[in-house]
């Protein structure tokens, strides 16, 4: 029996992970499942998988969770402290799929136990890549990518020498607005930004896809995961979402990872690694697909890509500032306080403001310093949003 935990169990990545584990549940001992407000789903999955403990991030929902789990033998807990405690429970494999910077501390705690951490939480590497990698090395733990793009790069590099790698190419669907006239983006509605043409994802990641902030985060992740320089990382808009990434080598060869737009592929690869096992995903018929198309991204349409490159060049805690400002700007757009195109402007203004203040972006990378800079960036972003809304 393999002991596993799933942090962010009620989100799209968590639900796909549960789907795979439930198919062969006799091979897994589920330690912890965590979620946020979807108590019914969390309790249902905890009962189904016979988890040791189920945790909601919202302390005020603890009694609801206890009621939903009554008679199941599954322990109920709530709050940030309970999430952190669950991450210290011995598990061999941990899915990190909590959305946002809240996923960083539990991920670090799992690494400190020597677990294999399947990382779907982009923010962990964006905010604290150096700290995550240092912690994994110190505790003989392993980080495995679950983003489809980074899983694709990881798979393309199996058996290869990094010294032979010239470039890494991430593909992007382009999201909801890839074919919109640029001048109309300022008028994009929340409903329009929340609809993805290819992937079935949560609202926040779907909006991040439309703004290309998700790809901007993935640029920074790529630098951290694979220790490549910013100028070795490229982005291509690929509307079909069949090629997830390509790796270019010094002999001119390109290794491409091709597969259906189904998160269970990347999740399953991380779950079964180093083996490759059968997965319940679509088998592509390339003759029926006929053609795959690509185009260079327009940074006027997607300024987040330019900002990510500036963050990589700056280094230090710039990624933590970038992420906190991005999350706050996204909240502002969802709340109707700013326009779709204002999100990148808010992030840029916050990066400029905090870069000018010594002791923030250039501070030593510790969990406390990341948290402090995260807090300051959110405060600054809230002020910028208030000014724009007023």
C-alpha cells in the first residue's frame, strides 16, 4: 500500500487525481484530503477513499465537515494549522494542488518529510523556487511536475543530458481571447474570460489562461525546474493544445510531447513515476486531427509574458511579488473593480514600486520573507486597484 495525500482535493487537479487513485484504490492508503468550501465533495471523497483525515481551509466550516463525515471514521479538521499538520503526516506521495500562495507552506512541509511532491501549485516555484529545491535536496525528497507543460518537458528530457539542451518551448492555447481584436480586450467580461475553448478548469486558472498569466507563471517555473536561463525559454500559441511542450537540442532536433488536453496524463505520469502505466485518456487519431498550428505570442495582447521575463532577470523575491500582485489583481477583476486589461498594469506597478524599496525583493529567500513580501505586494496591489476603481 502506498501512502498518499491530496492537497486541493476538490479542485480540478485534485478531482482528476482522485479519479485515478479510485480506479485502483486497493493500492493506496489515503492519509489526507484537503479542500476549501465544497464540503459535500470533500466528505464524499474522504468516505470513498477511506482517508485518515479530511481538512477544510475554512475554520468556520469545521462543524459542517464533521456532520458530513459522521460515522465514517474519517477525522475532520479545519484551518491553516490543520493543513500544515496534515502535511507533516507520513506519506510517500503528495499532490500539491492548493490554488495560490497558500499551497507553499504545506508543500514545503511535505518535502521536509522526504515525500515525493507532485507539484500542480504554480505559486510554490514562482514565489520560492530556490527554497523548494533546496528543501527537497536537504531531505532527499523529489519534486515532480504536474502542469501539463512541465510534465511534457520532464518526459522529453528522460535519458538526455541538460548540456545538450538549447531551448525549451512551452505551448499555450491562447485562452478565450486569442483571436479577439486587441482593442476589444478592455471590454471583456468576467463570463467571457471564464470560458476556456479547450480545457475544463476552475474559474481563476481559466482567467489566467485568457490573460496568459498562467503561461507567465510557467515561464518562471521552467527556469526553476530545469535550471535553464530565461533566454532559453520560448512560448508558442498552439490553439489545438495537443503538443504540450518541446525541447530543442544542440543537434537541431526537437522532442515534442503530444497528447490530448487531459490533466490525467500529467497526473498519472507523476503518480506512477518512474514507471509508465495505462491511463484512461483519449488516444489521438492524428489523421483525423489533420493539422496542428502555431504562432508567436503578441506581447501587446499578453503583457504578462514580458513581465515574467523581467521577474526572471530580477530574481530574488520578485516572483513572490509578481504572484501576490497577480492574485490580487485577479480578485479585483472578478469583483468588477478593474478591467481585464488592468490586471497586467496593476502587477507592473506593484513590481516597480517594491523593486525601488531595498530589503524587499532582494531579501534572503526564507518562508517568512516570502510571506512578508507577499503581504506587502497584496497591500500595494489593493491600493493600486482602489486608485483605478476610484
